[in-house]
C-alpha cells in the first residue's frame, strides 16, 4: 500500500495540535504579566509600564527564535529526513509547555522566558511541514496543499485560546492549560511516529546548508530591486498587524477587566472571523475583483480598526470591532501573498515564499518588542496606534511605490 496519500491528513492533524498549544498562550500571558489581582501574577514590584514591556518581551522572544530556527530546521530535514525532525520539533514543543507550566506554578520569570524561546524553536515545524508537502505533491497542486497549513493555523487559533480560557477558568489554575497542551504534545509524537511515513528517504538536499538562511532571505529581499517594494509593503503590514496578538489580551484585561476565559473567547472570535474571510468572503470577492483592488480597501479597514478600537468607551463597541478588524485581515493576508506570487516567475516561487516567511517571522519578533517598549513609555493604546501607522505605510508603499517598481507577472 502506498503510504503517501495519508501524509497530508497526518500533517494537518499534527499542525492543528501544534497550533492549539500555541493559541493557548494568548489568554494566559495578560493574566500572568499584567494582572496583579491574579494569584499567578509573576511581576510583583514591577511598574505597570514594565509589566507591559515584559508581556511584549515574552512574545518577542518566541518570534526571534522562530525567525532563527525555522529555515535551519527545514534544511536539517533535507539532511536527516522529515519525520525525524518533525518528531523532534513536536517533542520539543511539548517539553516547552511543561516548562511554561512549571514556570507558572513557581512564578519564575526566567523559566517562562526560556520556555517561550524553546517553543519558538519548535515552531520551525511549519517549515518542515512545507518541505514534506513539496515532497509528495505536484507543483500545480502545492498551493492547495499549502492551504492545509493555513487551515490548521486558523482552527488552532480558534480552539487554543478558547480551550485555555475555559480550562483556566474551570480549574482556577493558569498552569492547567499547559499541562493539557503538553499531554496533547506527547500524543502528537506517538501519532506521528505511527502514521507519518518518511517523505525524503534519500535525504535530498535542495539548498546548501547555512545557519543564517533567514538573514540571507532578508538580504535577498533588499537586493532584488524589482520586487523590493512588494516585500517592503508585506513586511510593514506583517509588522503592523503583529502588534495586535500580543497586546489585545493585555488591553482586554487591563482596560476592560476581562478574565482569562473571556480573553480566550475574544481571541476565538478573531479566529472565526479570519477563517470566515478566507473560506467564504474571499471566494465571493476574487471572481469579481483583483487582489490589489481587495487589498486597497481591506488594508485601510485594518489600519482604521487598529487605530480606533482601543479608544472605544464600552465593551460592546470593542467587540463589534472584532469582525471589522479580523475579516479585512484575513482578506489582506491571502491577497498580499498572491500579489507577491504573481510578481515573480514560476522558478522563483519557492524563493519568494521563503523570503516572505522570513519577513513574517521578523515582524512577529519586532512588533511585540517595539509595542512593549511603547506601552511602557506611553500607555496600552500605543502598540495599536503603531500598528495602524505601519499598516498605513504598507498601503502607501503598495499603491504609490510598488506599481512603478514591480509589475512583471509570474508567467
């Protein structure tokens, strides 16, 4: 029996479990770092500004280690096989959940930071999953197959925060979601070991090994004058929206008095809206409008929403902004990727994907750090205003600079 047809379903299940664990962090971090009334609060004696700064730092650390590790793990999977590296990554992610849970129980800031750094390294599983998909699918089918990764992210981002908030509320223990996540990680290792076949048994090396693949990707983006404006627009957007996930929960806890369970429901609502945008709204719009036409409107909607929602005076008004932010975000992300893809020839699609992935990881690392500093110096509204400004700059680059500099279709 040919084992290859089961690769995609197994990968989807694996990444879904990974993303559920990833999403569980978001409702808990605001309580741990910025809610002195919580028995699990770990920053006694710190000013409110320092609490915001550390909440950003713990998220930024994940982004930094992901940025460094993802391309290295992808290359190691060429050398040593996909299955071995996936098993290692899933196991390390499960261990990071255990360490984070212990850090919560002990109130150890150092252990919490270390656990998030380890989790960022394990997040390189996505690069290995992409390589595995490329092993077993024809080039013409890869875009559809890569969509499984996006679907796993979307569903995991719905279920993870929802489960974490519910588990923490029922158990009255913010560490409990991480014990559950670590158990899921162990089951994931066993599931992979049994059901995933090795898709690169000959250990075919597609690119020379280097420890600095992400840095080289960034340099390549800067050196390619033809498509550089598109990469810049993509990075500015990814940076701008990157301010939202780390500080949305902090805002809800500190300004609106949300519990971990309520924060989890709010994040789940964001995930539902993004998934609805990509699965339903996008299919309705793309037959009628070009990618650029959609982004021209959707990106401005995201910028406006981020600039205004944290200043709204009531809970129901803030909740009403969720679909007005998340649906345009889902549309923008999908269409920005398509715009970049159309601007490069077929033989450079993989390179463009790698560069954009590195830009996404860099934005995920920089936004929490910059936002944490901004909220420490000013207030909790600052990261969202910064995000709106960055997204506005992305829109300006895309529609005033990029049309004059990058206009060669992928043919």
